C-alpha cells in the first residue's frame, strides 16, 4: 500500500484556518475538497467545507493574512468553471488581503485499458487563479485532477471497477498536493499546469468560446432532461439541486420535474435519482436545433432579399450566424413545447426509447458519497 505523503511532512508553518469553497454536481469535487479538509482536521486546524451556493459573504471566514488558506474546488464544464463558481468568484468571494489561495479543477478522465486519458480543465483552472490574484490572494497551489467523467447525457458512464481505480489514483495525486499545502506550499506540478495551459490555446483564437459554451450548455444541454414513466414523483431531484433549478409541477402524487433556465447541467439530479428515471433526449435536441436554425435562416433570407439590402448570394454567410443567434432564442420556448409533448403517452414513450441514456443505463455519482453531504458540506 502507498505511504501517505502527508504523514511525513515537517511543517514549515501551519494554517490556522482553512476554508474550502466548492461547486460539485456528482460529488467528485466535493470528495477532493474533503480530502484537503481531512488532512488539516487531523492537524487540529479549523476547517470549513462550504458549497458555493450556500456561501454568504457576511459569514465568510476572516480571509486575511498568510495564516488563512482558501481553497476552490469545482469541475471543468466545457473548459470553464461552472456558472455557480464564476458567480461566486466575481461577486461573493471576499478580498484576500494576503490570504493564501489554492485551486483544484476536477476533470473527466476516461479509462482506456490500463491507462487513463486525462481530461482538460483549461480556464477551469486558470480563470479562478486570475480572480484570486486580482482579489489579493497569494497563490500556493493549483492542479487539474482526473476523476471519473460525469457527463452522462452524452457518455455511456464508467464501470464501478474503473471508478474505484480512478478514485484511488486521484486520492494519491491529491495527497501529494495536500502534503505540500500542509507545509504552506507551493503545490504545483509543471507538467500538470502546462497540460491545462494547452487547453487554453483555443480561447486565444476564439475568445468568445467559453461564454458561448456556458450559455449553450444552459439553454440547450440542460434543456434535454426529462423524467420518464418510472419516476416516483418523490421530488428528491428538486430538493437536492444546488441551483434550485427544478420545479415540481402537478399534485404531490403526480408531480414531475420541470427544468428551469437556472440549471447548469451539473448532473446531480441525473446521477442521484434512485430510479434512473432522468433521461436526456438527444434526438429531440438535434431536431430542435436544426429545425430552429433552418426556420430562422429562411426568415432572415426573406427579410434581407425582400428589403433589397442584398442579393441572396451575398446574404448567405451572414444569415448563418444570425440564424444561429435567432435559433438560440427559440430554445427556451422549445423546452416548454417539449415538456407539454411529454404529457402525450406515445410521445413520452418515443422520447424515452430514443434516448442514449436509457440505452447506457449507467448513472454516475462519486462512490460512498451521499447527496445530502455534497449539498450541505461541513460549515
Ligand atoms: C456539462 C459538463 C461539462 C464538462 N466539461 C468537461 C471538460 O471540459 N473537460 C473535462 O475534462 N471534463 C469535463 N466534464 C467532466 C467533469 O468535469 C468531471 O467529471 C468532474 O470531476 C465532475 O465533478 P463533480 O462531480 O464535482 O461535478 C464535464 C462535465 C459536465 C457535466
Ligand atoms: S426524477 Fe427521480 S428523483 Fe426526481 S422525482 Fe422522479 S424519481 Fe424522484
Ligand atoms: S437541475 Fe439537475 S443538472 Fe441542473 S443544476 Fe439542478 S441538479 Fe444540476
């Protein structure tokens, strides 16, 4: 068995207070964050493990001076931190005034035989580091950490054996990180940081890419979910949603989840539903996107040509972008239509049996991790 690197560390100086803020859908980032607080708990340091959706500025710890360590843990969502973490960083995280800061972006690794193909964090790692610097923190550690990929609406899911293997590996990597922070840092690995930097290269060419992804994931990807006929109307998905994004619609005995625009596709509802009742209607997504793009392209073409602004040849490339923009605004109303159509049994049956999520069957959340703990942290 591997020796825990934290056990041998001679402390240069210990922190008095460690506060870790995390965003986590299926528990990976929560578990990694708890590995850090466990190490400091063992040293009798005061620790707090706070989900960002419950972090209130007035209650934040005194984050000043080098005896304070503030950790940020979250998943990579399209090479960016999730919305909830971005919002927290920009508007609610207090100024550091010399406090130390560390960032861990968990990313989706994919096992292939004996190797694990690393995921990519990109700005999920570098954006929080930049904000910490701007807010007056001293950076003492940063890492992209491979954990099982939870992108269940497009992914067939990882076997329990591979999940266990990946967790053990992630824990070993994180132990080295914790050990370095326990000794007051620095906790960096050059290869890891360079790998994450490589994932930032596309943003240099297309700076709008992260924002486009974050918006599309919110109004499109997050709008493909629905509960199939196996739903027991228990409401657990709504109760545990970190964004309060699910409304239960109907009487208590028949209520079904309705996904509002607040959903940031963290996958907690899908990963933790006991009955695996939540599916993602990929086919509907493709149909809606192409239908809306086509419709708005036709409308724009007519408007341009009829108003004499341009000839039909000249207009074509411009309408492509404009039609995408128009299609984008059609996505939210399309979800209302989708929700309405599910009330018609043959259509609900069709949606259910054409989803990939039903075909894969597998669901994911961090092993041995209760949804209640992920939702509440240890404050
Ligand atoms: C919407 C979405 C987007 C994702 N994007 C990425 C990505 O860009 N790169 C990556 O390596 N993993 C990506 N993943 C995988 C997660 O980052 C990874 O599984 C993470 O450990 C999940 O952490 P959590 O359980 O704390 O939410 C994505 C997952 C979701 C749900
Ligand atoms: S989708 Fe799952 S968690 Fe949500 S109400 Fe139905 S059975 Fe309960
Ligand atoms: S609705 Fe589901 S996927 Fe969306 S934020 Fe809530 S728990 Fe996450």
